[in-house]
C-alpha cells in the first residue's frame, strides 16, 4: 500500500525561484496590437461560487511550475493537499520573499504520494486507498493516464484538468473561443482525448486551456529565450514580419483560475480559456521583455525560416502564426480576472527568476548565428 509522507518543517536556504507578485512596473507604454474580442459566454450576471468545506485534494505533479503556485493557494484556502510525483525533485522549496514561518506552515501541510503515474495498477490501488474528493491533473497528456484515476475514485467530486489552447483547429477567425472547432490531429490531441473521456465517463470535470504560460519557474523557453539574448546584448531574430499576434498568461493567474473552478457549479463540465487579457506581436514581446528586465530596446532581425536548415534545433520558441484565445467566458462565468498585465508579469518573472541567475536551459545561439551571419552577408 502506498505510504503518505507528511513533510515536517525545516529551515533551508532561499531558492531563487518565485515569490509574491511585484509592485506595478513603471515605464512607458508598450505598443501592442489589440483586437476586439469575440464574447463567448452565457448572458447575465454571474458570480464566483466558493468550494464548500475542506477538500481532500490530489495534485498530479505539483513540484515544477503550475503546481507550486496552485498548492500554496489551496493550502491557504484550508484544503488538504497531496502531491503525486515520482520523487525525483524536492516536494517543497522555500521561495524568494517567503518568510521562514510561512514556508514552515506550508511545508507542514503538504502530503506526498510517491509513484509513477504510468504504473496504472499502483495508481488504482494507492488512490483507492486514500479516496480523494478532488483531483487536479496538471501533467496529464494522454487519456489512458486518466482512466485509472477515475477507476480508483468512483465517488470523486471533481476532476480539474490542465488542457491547452493548442487543441483548437487553426483558423483565420480569431480569437479562439471555447465553442470553436478543435483539431483531432494536433500535437495536443491527447489532451483533447482526455476531455472527451471525462465527458464520456460522466464525472464532474472542468478543463482549463492556457495559451502560452509564463512566469517564475517556467521550464518552457518562453520569456527565458528572450532574456538570454537581451542579457548577452545580442540582436533578437524573429521569423518573417514580426507582426504575428500571440498571447501569454501568467502562471499565478492560471493558478488562481484553477482555485476558482473548485466546487463551482458554473464550472461543471465546462472548458475555459485562460491567458492574459491583451494580445501582443512577436516584435512587441521582444520589446516587452527588454522593458521588464531593464534592458535597452533590442535590435530585431527578421528572417525567412524557409531559407534555413536548422535541423532539429528550434530557432524560435513560438508557433509562427497568429495564436490567441478569448478569456471572456472565464471572466464572466467565474468572475476571474488576470492580475498581471504583460510587462508587469514579465518583470515578475525576470526579477524572481532569470534576474537572480536561475534559469532552466543554458543559452544556445547556434541558430541565431546562422540567421545573423546571413543577414550581415546580405547587408555587406
């Protein structure tokens, strides 16, 4: 039988990863392209419905990025929180700006269930023995990974899933809305299949579809890709015209949305897009990262990706297209609203992570040099 471990509070050094949000970032306004949004929500005034009572909550994952923020919010709300992980990373860590007493209180409340979610029999036996009220699945990618969880918890009150806006079918009509067509062949088809499974099983589920997530601890090269180049004083290569429009949402705002759907009847069997309220061009994002980190406005080099053979290397961290989604449904149904605007959020990420010397991947300018060498040759 699986053994739950209660983590006792101990003092340990500060780890430069994240903390509470920064005060408003001052500076001139960033030029961004903003479009009138489609409103995709039921009419009428709607209000947040708080979860009633303490919930015995399981988070699948929880030690890398989203779950670090989510687990703290759930503990503050008074819920019992267990993290299901393989145990390869520390279950908790003290965060910049977090007092010893706050961290001690948080750590003493967190439970840990060590296991591999690919071991379906273990998942069934261990979860069945514990009997959780709510499951947050932060790292699930395939429907087959979710089935044993549902089998183990027949009395589950709510299954809350982290999906992706990447499930939408590419369209010329934007922003993507929750009722829009989805792409069964997308690289996120496993998440789409999971949503279909949850609907078919008749459980009470809620699915959040983030666009690009950013913030301290981000293990995807989103803002970090720009920060590396800005710190090195290098030009920033951006594919094609640079006016492709995208959208970023801060991880803390995503965590808040995850808490707001808990026990909320209006969130039952619903999908919500979650991201920032405004959209930004690729060029605008480069300038926003510079402003957030206190760097001079960068030199931007545009290039045609079809003129290069980058092999297996990825020259740019975003899909080379317009890609953004409406968050109006979440705002009206849940009463949710992002706390961070783009430059504020990027400043929060920079100052609590990259600016402290912590990042996930070393800088690799191989593809940049290919682009820049050709650009300089053409100029000469």
